[in-house]
C-alpha cells in the first residue's frame, strides 16, 4: 500500500539528493526486517540516490519471536549502510532492568519474556526477587556484548531537513530542542490528538495503527508488526513520502 502526504499545506522537504528509509517497532520480527532490507536494496539498486539514510525508530526487542536475530541484523546493517538508530520505550525499559533486576516482573508483562527466550534463557512469570536477579545475570551473560552496547547507545531523536524522527512523539507546545526523553519515548494522546504544527514534520511509531497514517503534521508508521505481520517502510525523498 502506498500513501502520499496531504497537499493542502506546504509539504515538508528533505535536502536535495537525500533519501530516507524509515522503519519503526520491529519488535523481534527479524523475518519481516529482512524482507524490508530486500525492498530497500532493490529500490537503491534501481534508482541510486545520492545519499540514503536508513532510520530506525526504536522498539527492536520484546513481544515478537526473535529479538536476538533482529539486533544481529541491525548491527550488521550498520556496518554496510548509513544508519540511524533511535531509542524506543522497550529499549529504555530493558536497560533499566539491567540496572534494577526487580523491574523484570513489569518487563515480562509487555514482551520481555520473548526477548529472554530468544537468547536461549529459560524464564517464567512470577519469579521472586532473587530469581529475577539470577535471570538478569544469566541473560547478560548470554547476550553478545555488542548487543548490550547497541541498546545503551541509542539516540532519542534525529532531524533531517523539515523532518523530525522520534519513537513515540513530542509534547505539543514545547520546542523540539526542549522535549523530555520520557515524552519522546512514551507520549500518546496529547500528541496524537494535536492538530498543531510541531516545528518540523514528525515521523514516529509507538502507537499501532491499521495502516500507516501520513497526516498534515505527523506520520505514524507503526503497523503492529508482531501482531499483524505488517512491517511498514516509509520512503522519503524531496517532498514525497511513500509508505509500503
């Protein structure tokens, strides 16, 4: 499916020669990510943009079946392509669990158990505090150090031309340079219901929608891959946007 941006207002634009491919909320669906890499590779082979940037909007882990393979693919991609990796709320929560294993109980409630199992570590809900501590130790031992480094080095936002890329969204009325990270990673209703302009056109994920929404002030490209099997790729060049 393809969608173009609304036309009844000035359209946001990237610098000349730049093409961006954006993907959000992979959630351990490594097989879908590989498909999107093939789409990007074919598109670049056909059109050869002057400068291509692949922007990933966070939530690489949890919920889906293969967080480990997903991180392997993303790290491998970073060695061959111009990539930008943003932090999602799931990565933020995971790193907090590494610091405080007592938070593992909450992490399991929104998909952490699938991440643990993807590293070959056995786990079950309802663990006691000591068991949680042992589990987190076992998990960190099972994870390649580059995976932990990757998750700890993610950035909160990325700006290019008239576009502002972020995981969840922004708080309306606050300059983009003054946004709190908690809003960038977690915000929903205040942002989603706002009709105002945010200073730049915001591309985000975090809140699943049936199909990509390209609106006047923002684009939501989280199509719930782990539940729907649909991982959306947004291609942007000049003032044209195409969601696949």
